[in-house]
C-alpha cells in the first residue's frame, strides 16, 4: 500500500516543521526539495501568518570571527559580516513557538 497523499502546501509543511523544531533555510530546502531562495519566500509568508497565540522566532546569523549578530534583516542570509567582512557566517535558524 502507498502512503496517503499529503494535501498540505510546502508552506504549510514548513510551518508545521518549524513548530516541531528550529531549522535553517538550507536545512528546510534540503528536507522539502526546494531552492533556498524559495524557502526564504515561504518563511516571509509563514512569519506573517502564524496563529495569534504563536510567535515566529529567528536566531540571527552570527559571525564566527567577531561575534557580530545584529543584522537588520533576519529573513535572508547575509553574504558577509559588516564589521570584519568575514564570509563564513552561521546561518540564521527559525522556529514557531507557542500554540
């Protein structure tokens, strides 16, 4: 027998995944077989559409060289640190809390 079809959209599956545990955009891209830029598009919508009793949380990217983590935009991955120009930034992680 085959498994029942999952009628949820990719966006809904990403939101449900973030309710279970934190994840990075690249991890979600691999898990759901979509490009990373598409995951960021989905995350923008997920962030705006969480239930009233939930919070969309983002752990900022962090520079391993100088520790900088005050990035203005958390729904994208910066290419380099504005302080020391390091390009090996840790990827931001996202989750949905509450509910």
